[in-house]
């Protein structure tokens, strides 16, 4: 075997090894290339040496072709992976935008609800204020302004001021207002726990108020009124011991 044949054989061995390391596709292409090269040599009527040479050249060409295909396949796989990653990123961004839009919508709904609640509360406060004013007007008409202010003073534990207002109301011409001042003075002494003094007031109420038959009944009614006033003090955090 001359030097040319030895070189061809070595090329076949090297190319075969290269084909194996280049991957399955490159190996298949190298094998096909070698076979096609051998067939081509026989078709041309060449010798065995020509067949060997043709196989070597075919293997080389096929191996290179397979390696190129492998390279393209890897690029295609990388591109596919990049495209998938890009698509996933787009989906994630779309979800983020959807969540943000929903958050903004809910925030706007909450703001509108707070505005509506503020309007309702303002309306309720106005209604309560008007109702309070109406109630106050009714009380003043029924018992007189001095007695009304005296009740407020009693609720605030201002017993001396309440008594002075009751005394002022006792001098007016309106009989109902004068009777209310007696009730107020009686409530003042009961709230101060002046039992002996209160007994005289109970007798006066039984004599002057057509709705009261006995001093005991007067005592019961005054006690009820004082309980209501003390409950109001607890709600407002007012203490007479201060």
C-alpha cells in the first residue's frame, strides 16, 4: 500500500472518529457520505483504491454536512427556547398588567364608596342635628328655657347653677313651667342624696302635679329621672366626684 493509500485510510479513521464526536446526525451523514463515495467510485469503474478514496471523501463531506446540521439544530433549539421564554415573559407581563388594572379598579371603587359613605354620614349628622334641634325646641316649649338649661346643668353635675335656673323658672307666669321647676329642684336634691330635704319636695309634687297621687309615687318618678341622667353621664364620661 503506497503512501497515498495510507493517507486515505488514516483520513477514514480520523473522519469516522470525528463523525462520532460530532453527534448522531453528523455520524449518520458521514456514514452516508462514505457509502455514496464508495458507490461513486465503483460506478466510475475505479479500482478498490478508488473506492476507498471515494468513501473517505464522501465520509468527510457527509461528516461536515452532519456537523452543520447539528449546529443548525442547536441554534433552532436555542431559538425555540428563547421564543418560549419571550412568550412566557409576555404572558407574565400581561398578567401583571391585568392585576394592576384590577387593583386600580378596586381602589377606585373603594374611593367612590368612601365618598358615598362620607355623604351618607354627613346627611345623617345633619338629620340628627335637625332632630336634636327639634327635640330641644319641644322641651323648651314644654318646660321653659330656664328649666331646660337647668337640666343640662344637672347632667353636668352643676347643681348650684341648676338650682338657680330652677328658681328663676319658678317665677314665670306659665304654670307648667313653674311645675317643671319644682320637679327640677326635687331632682337636684335627690341627686345630691339629701333625703330629708327631698321628702318635702315629694309632698309638694303630690299636691301640685295632677298626675301624682302620693309622695311615694313622686319619689319613684324622680328616681327614674335621676337614673336616666346618671346613665347619660356614664355615656358622656361625666363624673360628679370631680
